[in-house]
């Protein structure tokens, strides 16, 4: 009964008010700038001429980026793709980096209505111990991959910072690059995880529209909109080398969310010039107990528009294309704008080595189940160079 009472609108915590354990970046106005710019973004005002002017510039401004995301840009998608391909080859050559995610736990304390891990969804929960994590990593490392992305459900109680730190220490034995996609933390906690071996942090803001965000996140720490939005800046203050940005395209107005995502990354790149910036472009996928969840109005042309706009606006940024997309789409975009691709993916808990009877359920359905060798070969067949790592530790 207490859980039901908590979810009633009149009993929900204020989604804009920090909880006592949450660090506030008093000196930062990044959130204010992002939200004001997004709310003022009227994508219907742009014309074909605005888009062509944006494509003609050597360096794009935020106003150019806004034009590239507008409906007026859709008829010029081929020109956008050609410009994006030019920028990708200029800054990354023919390289496409491979990695894989490893889900080490799926316990979650949030109630996000679109997510398979949400705390009210009846799924098999699991958490790998240190021995199981090492077994999983050994199996992944044997495929030749040298970059791993560690993920958990958002539960501090079941996957505390020390637990994630121990996973990072194990990962450092097998991989050259370690990413994290876990619950947002304070800057001192990010500093600790960086000391344990983590290189970068990715946080999906899901949507930058705070009113919509409130209706999607009904309970848990994730409900606090500003704490999540400022996670990347806290990670950089904690010493992380890189940060990743993403909106879950299809939750709300995808053009405004994509604009806010890009502008957020652009502001932090200017504030922290050393930071390595990355984008993901996930679309909604069906989840366990709800196979009707799908993105609103974000079809493949719109997805390509977002990806190419990111590349033209921030040509140095990595762009990841995940297994939420099918093999055909993924193979297409690595030839244009994406520079990182996952391979040999499992989004369940312990599926690389554990008996399937005992693993934890997946967060969402994947669309591309190819193994590392198959993705590696597909990159080569496209005339590109698969790269396992471009970092050397001395």
C-alpha cells in the first residue's frame, strides 16, 4: 500500500528539488542555459536556405545546429550525410571503434514507466559477484575487444559505489578503456571510480523537457531532473576523461531533445576543453511486459538526421550506434557518421558465461545480435578499419 500511495501525484517528491545526499553545482549555469535555449527553439521557423547556409559553414554555430535538426533539413538529408561523412573521415579517418556493454546488475530503485529494469516490473533480478564479473570479462576479452562499458540498474543499495569500483578494478586487468553507464553520482564518487580505472561516464537524460520528465519518472532518485542533467559536469569535475550524452529519442519531441543534447555537450566542451565528448542516439525499444513501447515519429530518416547533425555540429565527438538498431541501419551509419559500434552484445545479467536459467532479465530487446567477428567483418566489408583501442597506457 505504501508504494501505491507514493505513486499518487499528490504524494510524489518534487522532481526539481535536490535530495539531501545530492551534490549541487552552485557555480554552474549550464542547466539554465540548456533549458532556456531548448524552450526557445522553434524548429518550424527554419527554411531550406537556413539549412544550406549551415551546411556551407566550416564551423557550425548552435543556430546552424538548430537549422540542421529542423523539418526544413529533411529534403537535404543526402547533403547532410555527405557533409557528415566528410567530417568523420577528416577527424577519424576510416576508423570504427568496437566495444561491448556488460550488465553486472539489474536491481533498480526507480520507477521509469518505459524501462524494463523499473522497480515495479516483475523480472528476474540478479547481481554478479566479483568471481562472476571476472568470468564475464575473461569471456569478453577472449573475443579481442579492449573496451567495455559497465552497466547496472540504478540501485545504490544493491550496486553501491564500492561494488562498481571493484568491477572497474577487475576490468582494468582485461581492457584498455572502461566506460560507465550507472546511476548519477557526486563528483567525489566519480573521482573514486576514476581512481579504480573508469575512463568515461555516459548518462542518458532521457528527455530535457522537465514536465514530461516528471510524468515518466514516478519514483526513485532518478526522478530528480536537475541532478541527472548535471551528472556529466560532476563526472568531469571528478576527473573523468570523457562524458557521453543521449536523449532517449521518442519519449518526447525528438527535435527539441536532440537539440538540448547537442547544446548541453557543446557548452561542457567549451567549459572543459580537455573533455572527450560522445553521443549516443538511442530510440525507444520494447521492454519485458510491454512490447508496445516504440518511439514517436522517430523513423530511420529522422534518426539519420539527428546523427548527421551531431557530427556536423561537433565533428570531434564520438558517435555510438547501439544494438537498439538493426544491423542494416548500424552498417549504414558507420559509413557516414558513427565512429563507435557495439558487438557481441548481451543486455541480460551474466549471459556471457552463466547458465541461462540463472541470469537476470534484459533491460530492452536488442535488434542486432551479431558477434564480434561478424561486426568486425562487416566494418571491413564497408572499406573501414575496425579498431579495438586507440589508447596506450605507460
